């Protein structure tokens, strides 16, 4: 049989097609241990220092042993959330105007789209200890 059937089984059970705001919406609910990345960092805009903070945070996360982070700054924030959901990234971290003011970020959970604000330092500690889910 080989590994093909196992991989297909994982993808088949994790894939969900729904409708959101009248449009088709794909969601890949992969277990965090097999997701292609642990986190995606999304600056709301490239201006006002948000892009720079996002690149710095992405670099810090990627420097952690065993942790993979992606960075996406193209298109609208909603479209970027959707792309991250489609490839199975469990956590999206948004850098916005408030981040610049108080060093907090919005963390979004893929499976139910719930969001919560937390400090960047607190988030980094949770990522390295694999405990981001304790935020919710």
C-alpha cells in the first residue's frame, strides 16, 4: 500500500468545504503536528512600521528550534486568513496599529476563527512551549 493512502486519509479527513458570506470556503483542519507551518504572521498593512514588526516577529519565530512560521503581506487580511486556512496553518498572528502602540498582537485560531490579543513576548513563550492553545 505505501504511504500514499495514509497521507490521502489524513488530508481527506482534515479537509472541509463550507460557505462563508456566500462564497466557497476551504478549511484544512490538520493536527498541529502535521501542519505545513505552525504560525503565519500577517501585517495588516506594510506601512506605519507594521511590515517591519511582522518581519522581525517572523524571523524570531523561525529561529526557534522545530517551529516554522510563514509571512504573508499580499492582498486583503481576509484573503490572507483564507489562504492560511486552506493550507492548514493553525495560528495566524496579525500585526496592526495597536501592535505599534502597545506591543500586542491578535492571535486567530484556524478551526473556529476566534481571536484574542496577547503580548508579543507572551506569544513567543507559548509558541516555543507549544502551548498557544492555552490562550483560548
